C-alpha cells in the first residue's frame, strides 16, 4: 500500500479549507484516510497552517510521499528541514537547535512579508485617495467652467476707435464713389 500526504477539501462552496491527511494513494481526494496530520486554510492572509510535526515526521520516515502542495507546506513549516537532518543522522538535540534557529529566521521573514503587505496596502490606498482627489478637483473645475456664462462683448464706441481705422474708412468710401 502506497501512502500519500495530501490535502482533503472541507468547507462550503467558495470557502474551502483543507485537512492534511495520510491516505492510501488509491483512495479518492475526499475519501478514506488513515490519519489527520494538520490543516491548511488558504483563504486567510497569510495562509493559516497547523501541522503536528511528530505525526508528519512519522509518516515521512515511513516513506509517505507528499503531493506537490503538501510538500511546499512542509517546506514552509520546516518539517522537510527536520526530516532531512534526521535522515543525515544528526542527533535529535542538534536537530532541535537547528530547527529553532531556522524557525526564528523564518518568522522574521514572515513578519517582514506581513509588514511589506500592510505597507504596500497603505501606499496603494494613499495613491488611490490622491487620484480621487485629483479627479474631484478636475471635475469641479469643469463644472465651474460649464456654469460660468460666456463673457459679454461690449460694442466699441466710435470715439474709442483708433485713428487709423477712422482714416481708412473715408478713403474706402471715396474710392467707391469714383467708380
């Protein structure tokens, strides 16, 4: 019997969460399983992962093959790291010390990623607010332009006309009369 560590879907339509289980490779995705190893909720940001390390290591030592997704989850949680050290023959105390060091570094990376996500979200929100303010200002200017009446042209009085215009007018009149 070939055992696989894989995801078993739970939850309602559109809101899935998964149990990580050890199951016979021939059984269906949501069918019979041997033992629950943990859970994975991808709908949360960041994804929520709970795994019993001892159970997962037990199945890996017995030769269970994780699927691609479960393998990525095990790598993310450090179980693959522990399994690798145990396969190399490192003592359990040294494995625990190395894992604690790895876990601290991993936690720092995760916190930096969370902070980056919140910073990016805040920057995007600020940019959106600035864009909306510019759009409101442009719209208000267009409304003002639309609602202001056109300037009224005041007829120019003859007394205010330049002398050149006055002189040209009689010349044109004399030419017309000569013809």
